[in-house]
């Protein structure tokens, strides 16, 4: 059975945490098919928190290792969504 695995990464204090998060995402870049970053922004302000949605490919081991490394970063929350189909 095939599946789509989406990993949501919520980051508080984006400016401070972004380098650590980016380092982990780069390490697992070959397992990330799609990456979408969301945060509030206007002409005069930018949100201190943000959300990254990742569509993963490959085996679950890599995505599980990535999730563990991201969760170890202060201010980062990780959740997964799995959509199974045949």
C-alpha cells in the first residue's frame, strides 16, 4: 500500500531557531519531496512563529530520525499526517 506522509513543523521564535531547523532539513533533503513554509507577514511586520509542511518520500526511518532531531530543538513541535491509499 502506498501512502503520503506529511510532516508539520511548528517553529516559535523563527529568527532564532531557523538555522538549527534548516541544518536538519538540509541533512534530510533527499527525503523531502515538497516543502512549504507558512507564516503571517505584511508590509510592516513578520510573525515570530511559522509552520513548515513537508511531503516526505522513502522509508519511514529517515522521516522518524528527522522528526526526532527537529523535536530536540527548543521551540519546535513536529506532527505527522499519513494518507494511505492503494
